């Protein structure tokens, strides 16, 4: 295939670096290169695929932007290690599941998969409701809310950011307002404070690229997206009690939903 100095193909054909990126991606998918394994040096890849060094660099850059490979000082270019956990999204906050695991279902789910889950509380503060958080909790903008900001880790690697919002006057005298883990589980405390059990949840899922701060907190490589899951808990009277705003590293999670066929 004729190639220009910049690594592009002749008119009407796919750019050479795109073809090469696809070839390397398929090799990784076949298992030719294992997670964590270094790819051959640029010169060797150029010789193997009869391409210029410029084309190889462009192909590797494309794979980095897709989050498939990474690079570092003295590390060369390597296949990223992806060890996602499976999250039973519709099951994790059900009453029976909470009773079974007592406290954080995230930690219990990680343990079930042979991993170690841990939650670090970043802060617990009172904030005014924004347009968005006010909509979730069905209160006017400016209403006093209490937010618990956490980062969830698996094997000490950051996997999720999670901010939980509550009406401040409902939880200010409970363990929820204390910046420490709640041994019996936050939802159990919330139900007791409210006087009614949680009846159902509604999830909103969206997908986007992270902000620089989010990428730093979650230690994301370039090209990795995040999944935002906002779960609002309601009682039987359709009153929202908690809005849980989660940000999941896109390459570290598999979300599992069970959908009834009835």
C-alpha cells in the first residue's frame, strides 16, 4: 500500500496507521500480547509490518487514546491490565442483600470475586441543593443537603467515586453525618431516621469522558471513559430519600442487570 511520510494511505483507502492499529488491537484480543506485557519496540513493529516509524507511532497513539495500551518512563508501550469487577446492579441495594452483608455491598461483591474492596470517605459536608440534586430529591434549589463523598477501591486501586445526598435535617443527628464508615449500613440508618423502608430505586446511566480531576482520582489512562450512575431511593409514597451519584471507571466494571420477561 503506498504510504506518505505522515503515514496516510492514498486517496480512497484507509490510513495506514488506522489499519496497523486495528491489526495490533486484534493481536491483543487474540492473546498474542497478554495484559501487562510490553509490545515490541517501534523499530521492530515497523519492520514486522513494513511500515514507517511515524506510522507505528500514530497507530500506538490511537491505541493509547482508546485505553488499550499505556506507556511510561522505562516501561515502553504495554498492554493495559483490565481487571473489571461484575456489579449486580439491580441486586446490590435490595433489603435481603443488605441484610445478608450487613454493611457495604460493594465490599462484599468484591470479596465474592476474590478481591478486596474498601471505601475511603473523602468528606461529609452540608451543601445547598443545586438544580440537579434538587431534582433528584424533589426539593427546591438551595435546600440544605448533606453529602458523603467516597472513593471505592479494589485491591487498593480506585474503581469508583460515589457522592450520596440526603436532606440535612433528616440525617444530621445520625451516623450518616459522621465522616466514618457506618457499620450497619447507611441505608439501614436512613430507613430508621425516615420511619419507612425503601421501596424501590430508579437508575439514570450516562457515559462521558472524565474531567482531569476525575481522571486523576480514578487513575485513568487516556481514552478511558466513565459511567455515571445516579441511583435515587424512594419509599412507597414515592418520596426520594437518597441520591447516590456514582462515577465508575469504564474499563473496570461490568454492570449486570436482570430484566424480567413477564
